[in-house]
């Protein structure tokens, strides 16, 4: 059987994705076992992380396995060794690999040369592991997301791209509101034009939405654009005024870290009537345990 990877939500079928999420909910109730006994996860980080590192490392430990943290300073990747060579060597010594990097092509090259499953823990293009946690959180709080309306507010970034893929895989409608010049990938939008609409008006995007999601306005690697983006994105803050346009019972999510007073008001982030960001963050742990179990099986 060919090695399965998880570089995008599209690498699993809708049924497989639902299976992973259902298993994540089970593992959340029974967090400790030895199903990963003797298994080793290599965690390759070119971008910094809090939730990603802790959730993967704790997940392996809770299920009886172990994890090795590798930064660019710790490997020959940081000294120019070809990705193909590193992938062949690393995958010959571990059971599964998680990569958090910049260019999506890098993780595709790594996976093409890996003999074990590779998980995308974030690239500049996609963040599929976060979407597993987000979908798990919505299902736990409100049931199936099929047929619902989701509003993405802010930058058309890697999280936005993964929400477009999620709209396809989980069968919901997605409205994206972002400033001109900051839209998501046009090819991805066009491929999913039957369920994705891009607009500039955040109020219109949120109207009747069941879930409202945002992210920081300047992602990692865009820090030099922070000041310019603050001015452009100011009308796109998610706050109580914006959420008033959403459907009754609407939820708010953010992948964190959040910049209170920028993309989200501090009051909304801490309001349990809407905000489920802390459950969403915890669910990274459970969703990724279920994902690793699926790939290792």
C-alpha cells in the first residue's frame, strides 16, 4: 500500500476526515493508551510554534510514543542539505514526520522522498491540522457543519485557503471578506466557486453565518508589513458589532495567537457566548492524535 500523507485536507476523503474527527472525540474522552508504543515522530520546525509543538509532542507521549524536535539549527537542512536527501534519511529512522515550514513545495518534496507518512503542520499555503481541530470543535458544540455558512474575515492566507478546502470536504458555504489585494488564491477560489464567495464587506459576509473565523493580519514572515496592514485591515476587526449580524448561536474561532484589539476585540475573544478559541486550541491535541493513528494504520 502506498504511504499516505496529510499535506492538505484533500489528501483524505470526506468520509476519512469525518472518521478522524469522530476518533478525535473518542480520544478526548480516553486520552492515554499505548497504541503508539515504540513509535517515533520527527518534528521538523522552520517556523516557531506553541500549540503545534506541544500538541504533537504531548499526543505522542499520551499514546505511548516519543517525539524528536528538530529546528534548522539541529539538522543539515539548515546547512543546505537537499530536502530529498534529508527526507530519505529521516524517514528511514522514524515512523512518521511532521513538518512546519514556509514554502509548500518544500513539504511536497519532502513527502515525495519519504518512506513514512508526512504531516503538514503549517506552510505558507495551508494549515490543514488546524482545520481538523476547528471542525471537531464545531461538531462538538453545534453538530454537523454540513450545509452551514462560514464567514472568513481578514487576510486570504494559509488558514483561509484551508477553509476553502474545508468547505469542499465538509460541504458548507464559505464567504471570504478581505481588502482588495489580499484575496485568497484565485485558482483555489475558482475551483470551489460553487461554495466560496469572495467580497470586501465583512458585514455582508457575516450576515446569517453560523461560524465566524479570523486570523492575524500579518502572518509569520510578514512582520515588516505589520504597520501598513493595520491601516488596511482596520475595518475587518471581528467584534460584538460584527457578530450581531451572524446567525443565532453563531460561534467565533481563531487559530491563535491572537492580537487583541487588532483582528479581534479583547471582549469578543473572551466572551463564551461566541468564542470557543480555547476548546479549539485544545482540540489540536486530540485531532492530531487521531490523524497520526489513521496514518500509522
